[in-house]
């Protein structure tokens, strides 16, 4: 007999609500949760490959302790008791010698991180980070500096939008299933789509307007848009009067940045910028200029994001239906939120090793900046960090300059990787604790704010195939050994009941759909009733916090260096068939897409003697890899582009091994290139040389 289990996809960070059909303990079919209309019953190709992940023998099948040198790949397979005893003893050793603050932890962020935060807090360390310095930190900080709230406190109301602008955002390949469905519905209803990108990606092929921009000049483009909105009086005056503080300072600042000026920087014609702005104004306030997601690209990316929030505000889109309405939290709809596990322990009094909140008061201390925690491991400044748990996190692939990072990790007394697949970081660890993949584990309850806030649950769909464990089992096991009794839960039900106390909700309420809705219909606020958490309560063009740090609120434009003759800016992004670096070895997805290719402009290729489909050598500072060239007219000639996540070298992953090019290896010195205002890594400030592979 077949059984349906509600679960949450874990193949990427989006975590779509799914339902899993099983029969005799085997997975039959994975579909989008039928009770969530925007899923339309679908998952993306990676979501559908969940079964292949479960069946894959080439994933860590039991706990392992390193038997050779770090990275040598010699392992001793052990039982869970031995593995957890080993980790706990090492952590005790480090805390006895250097103090609790010497334990660092990073994870992949997301709705289930409360358990991890609780664990690190319980240990007495302030050093919980997530991966976001390599992803969306600049977006979040830009939103905080402008509106006093995080990026997720604003909803992208795609379904009701009349014009959507994607800049650095490839929504049809870097997929979030509900967003894709909502945008397609809106486009069926006449919503315009503008794409501003350095290449024609799949989103561009569906756009009503595509503008190919010179890499790294988006800030110039956006300043010209602001200029045009103000100069032509095309902005929403009522909204500006109510909510935008210091508009006059913006008006003064923006004067030199005309569309004609921007044309020379960006390569986009002034008339096109002007036409585009008129179109936007016609659709306001139901406009979403997406502030970006993977915005760890340049050292001024924070200001690009900030300029986008300013444009959305000028269009009256912030707070508006079909724009970026404010998300509701449980308390906003008269409900009590989940009880935080992190509340089980007091906040550690020590300062953070990465400097977030004190050395860098404008950087929020929740997610921190992982690269600065790594630097503390290297320098012992402000103090030594000697044990590191990389929990569902692969910094050796996800941060630049893996050789440098390996040197740093070599100084650790303990490196633990908790993961469901092999990764460069797991391979370099002292201990690998294999996490059950998401279909084989349940998670703590999670809460999602939005137009309809909700709680949701991930149930276990099938039992673990190998000797792997769920998050809560691993954290409880370690907590028990480390004297953190409050976290040493013996069942998931105990955790769920703890989280639900005072909410008036019981686990029975999740049974019918996998979620509990806290409001019956989407809630929008009238323009007069918006609420921002800045010191003035308004959207602040001038941020005192930034100014105090000597960082301008309005950054004057400076041109980035162009690649020297014969070199290209290395750019990267996603494709619909893979997630970051951990699905290339998935049998099903590998079959669909076994390699990445190097996008290169046809004319540049021709002048270098490179033909479409030929093999090329990509080099930087004496390091080279080969890859096949994709010669195309639809990439800017300054750039080459690859899909991130390839170029794996681990013998345990026979399919992925040796497949094409790892962009992260062409980022020497990249740990030092980051945005001082937003904290994000500047991944795209690296140049490479490309030559035919058969030359010489
Ligand atoms: N050069 C370069 N660097 C990049 C990027 C790039 O495009 N180019 N992209 C950046 C971006 S946007 C991000 S988000 C980071 C991503 O990099 P990371 O934050 O490291 O995330 P992942 O590679 O998705 O996952 C890390 C590990 O967690 C394990 N894992 C365990 N359980 C789960 C689960 O339930 N879900 C998931 N997803 N993983 C699990 C996976 O097996 C994987 O080995 O890298 C960033 N770094
Ligand atoms: N299929 C799939 N979906 C995913 C993921 C995945 O790995 N696979 N990962 C998830 C995660 S963690 C994230 S962060 C998001 C990322 O979501 P996105 O940020 O939308 O994805 P990317 O493909 O990294 O980058 C978007 C676009 O930026 C363009 N770009 C690069 N440089 C420039 C520039 O200078 N100017 C402009 N205008 N454009 C530029 C690239 O060409 C690319 O088309 O996707 C999420 N969804
Ligand atoms: S977008 Fe695809 S891979 Fe990501 S959570 Fe949704 S179904 Fe899973
Ligand atoms: Mo990301």
C-alpha cells in the first residue's frame, strides 16, 4: 500500500514543500505538496532526483575518523558512539585549553538553524556563522541599512506584479519553484519581465526587455535609473513624502549620473535606459526590481543592492501589493511564534572572532562573516579558534582560494564535517558525521514569515539506508556528551513539543497538510501603515550606522578595472540541473548534465583561435584547467562564464571526479576581497587567461 508523507525538499536552499509517495519503505514519487497552490504539484529536476541521492552508494555511509594525513583520504569507519565520543573529547580539550569561544561552527543557514545556534550557545561560544558571506549577506545588510529589516522581511509578490526586473537574478535557472510559478502566472496576465545580465540566460529568453551590461557596471546603470526617476518626476511622491528620509541628499548626489553618462560605462544606450524607466513608472507600484540573491560578487555589491532598494522605494513598491510587501511574523497576526531552542542558554558574553557587531558594528552578528572567522583561525586575532564544525557547509568549494583555506584549516585541533554527501571539506576533515539525507530524516519545526505566516514540518519519508543520523540525533548525541542537558533530547517529538509550547498548536494540526497556517488570507498593509525599524522609522537614504563607520551611505561611482588585453573577468552562476557543488555526482543529474562549459564571446574566441566546442586552457597565476568552450554572441566580451560546482577531485565520487572546471580555484587571494559595507565576498574580481588547449 502506498503512503504519502509531507516533507521539505533539501536538494537546495529553497526547501520547497513536497509530498513523498512510498511503498514498502521505498520511494515511489516526489511531488510538490498539493496543499500549496503555488507549487502546482511540481518539483524541479533536482527535487525529483532525491531518490537517486538516497540510492547513491557514493555518499558517506557511516561515521569516519581520519586515519592518514588531512586530505589524504584514509579513513577508519567507526560506530556513532565512538565518533561522537571522539568529537566531544576533542571539543572538551579545546575548550579546556583555549576557552569555549575557541569553538567555531558554520552552517548553510535556513529555517532549521535554531538547533545549531542553540548548540553553539550552549557550548558558550559566540562563533556561530552561516555561509551567507558567500551568498546574500550584501542584500541583507543593504535592506537593514535602508529599512532596518532583513531582506526576508520583504516578500516578492510576483503573482501580482506588473513589471519584474531581474538583475543578477536568473529566476528560471536558479530556481525557487513557487517563485517561478508565480512569475509565469503574472506573465500570463501581462506582467513585463526585464533582464539585466552579462549574458542571455534562460530568464533573458523569456524577457520582454533584455539588456546586456558590461560586467561590474550595474551600479552606474542603477544610478542613472534613479537620476531619471527623480529628474523626470516619475517617482511616487506620496510614498516618498511618507516614507523616504533625506530625499534631498539623494537628489544632490545623483545629479552627475545621467543616462548618457551611464551609457559609456555600461554599454547600454541612454535612450534604452530612458524607455525602460518610463515602463517602470507606468507599472508602479506593482513593480519588483529583485534586489538579488547571490550578490557576493564585487567589493561594492552592497551599494548595488542598496540602489535597488532605493529604486523600489521611489516606485512606491516597498510595502505594495505586486511589489515587495512586508512579511508578517506570527506576532503580527496575534499568534505566538515557536519557542526558540536557542533560548535554552544565555548569550555568551565573549565578542565574536569575526568582529561582527563590535569591530564591524554595521555587520549583523546573527549570520556573521565566515571568512573572517577563518582569518581568526589563521592569525589568532582576536583570539584562537581551534575547533571547527562545518555543518552542511563546504567552505573549500563555497569560498575562494581553497589552497589558502586548507593552510588555515591545517592549524585546527579539530575539523568536523556533518554532511550527506562527500565534499572537499568533508574529505579534509578529521571526522565525517554522515547526516541522513532529507528524505531519511525529520527536522525541527520551522516557521516562515510572509503574507500568510506559517509553521511547517519535515517528516521522515523513509528510514535511513545506511548508518546515518538526523540533525537532532547528532546534536542531541553531542550535547549529552558535553553536559548540555537541556539539548540532550531523546526524541523528535520532545523537541517539537518544546517548540510548540504557548503556540496553541499541536502536532496533530500538521497532519493534514504538513503546515499550520497562522492567517487565513494574504495580508497587505495600506501605505500609511507600513513599519520600518530604522532609527527614524523611515527608509533612510543616509544611514547613521554606516556613516559612523566611515562608510558612505551614497557611494560615488568608480569604474572597476577592466580585464587586461587577452584576459577575461571570471563570472559564474547556476543551472537548473545542479545545486552548487554537491549534485554533480548524483547519478540522475550527472546523466542530465555531466560537465560545465566556458561561455566566451564569439568574437573574442575567434581572435584567440578558439572554435565553439573546442577544448581551452583557462589559467591564472600558473594554475590551469581545461574545459570545452561555448562560443556565443550573447555574453559580454569582457567576461567568461561557467556553472559553479564542477571540477571535483575526490576519488570517492567516481562520476563527478575530474569533470571540467572549478571556478573557485581561480580566485587566489579571494578571502581578502570582500565588501566592507555588506560583508560579502567579492567573487567576481578575478581575471583569467583563455587559450586553445592544443596550442604549443
Ligand atoms: N566560486 C563560487 N563560489 C560560490 C558560489 C559560486 O557560484 N561560485 N556560490 C555561492 C553560493 S550562492 C552559495 S549558497 C554557497 C554554497 O555553498 P555551501 O554553503 O557550502 O552549500 P552547498 O554546497 O549547497 O552544501 C554544502 C554541503 O552540505 C551538505 N548537506 C547536508 N545536508 C544538506 C541539506 O539538507 N541540504 C543541502 N543543500 N546540503 C546539505 C551537502 O552535501 C554539501 O556537501 O557557495 C557560494 N560560493
Ligand atoms: N538550480 C539551482 N537553483 C538554485 C541554486 C542552485 O544551485 N541550482 N542555488 C540557490 C542559491 S544558494 C542561490 S544563492 C540562488 C542564486 O540565484 P541567482 O543569484 O539568481 O543565480 P546565479 O546564477 O548565481 O546568478 C544570476 C545571474 O547573475 C549574472 N551575473 C553575473 N555577473 C553579473 C554582473 O556583473 N551584472 C549582472 N547584471 N549580472 C551578472 C549571471 O550571468 C547569472 O545569470 O539560486 C538558488 N537556486
Ligand atoms: S527548488 Fe528544486 S531543489 Fe530546491 S527545494 Fe525546490 S524542488 Fe528542491
Ligand atoms: Mo546561495
